C-alpha cells in the first residue's frame, strides 16, 4: 500500500544502530536490524508490542518469533483464526516459512533491539512516527491490541492522547477518536507468564474481544 514502508534500513537512533552493528559482527546470521511488521496493511486487527527480543525477533527478523512471548501470542492468534499455525518457529528454529497471518498484522512500538531491552524515551519518540504512518496506511483497521504499558503509551502518542484519558490495564477496551477499538493487555513476556500475572487463559480472553468488532 502506498504511503508506508517498513523502516528496515533506519539508523536514526545512533545508540541502537551501533548496538545492532555489534550484534551482526558477533552473529552474522542474525537479522539484527529494524524488524519489519508481519502481516498485511489491509488487516483489520493490529497487535502492537514493545520491541524485538534479542534472541527472538532480533535474531529471526519476525515479531514475537523465537522468544517466550511468541509462545503465548501465536497460539492465541491461531485459536481465534488470525494465524495459520500456532508454531512461529520452523524445525530449524528460525521463522516458520509456512506461517501466515489472516486479517492481522503485528508490529512494535520500537523496531530495533535496545541495549538491556530498555529503549530511551527519545528512541520511543523517534520510532513513533513510523507507527503513526503505519496506522494511517491501514485503512481497514478496526481493532488495535496493545501489549504492555509502553506500547499503550506509544499508541496513544500517535493520537496525541494521555493515559489518564484512556488508562492501561489488562483486558480493558476503549474507543479511539477515529472509531477504532483499543484493547489493552499485559505483555505476554516470559516474566509475566512465569509469575502468573498473565496466564494463557487470561491472554486469550483479550483476543476473544476482537471478533465482535470485525463482524
């Protein structure tokens, strides 16, 4: 779709660009670049995460692929018909080439892996323009699911909204100014899963709310 291209060659954040260059020298087979979104711009559902995991999307080049978070996300998407398979990885431990998303797109608030998995405020703001352009290009988009508070804040920034107007919590639903539905969820991170803050059942409840908006 014209008007938007994934920022796969972006080096605007020098700290992140230097970090990724060092990883490529260490592991030449890894993606270690800005990670493109997965799925069509024509999708009605957009899932927004925080950023690539070092051994997940940063390695494989596909969001939520190769880390624990994907072991929750893709089975949930598959259960509700948004993914062709619950298995994001192929037999070679890289991105499953047969995996397809159906009426769904997955993106991140920050496209590059930051050192210590902690993007700075300036880096989040720098990447926000890409998210804003992506949202504008998704003309059929009806529902946005944000995973985690930082993704929530980044999404609200594209609408110039504050969290006090649309607060974050698990499995909350809001209406955005353009009529799109916003559904918030705890991030499907290994930490949240291990500590019991998030269960497979409570995570899948988030996606159960999506279908009525797509009818």
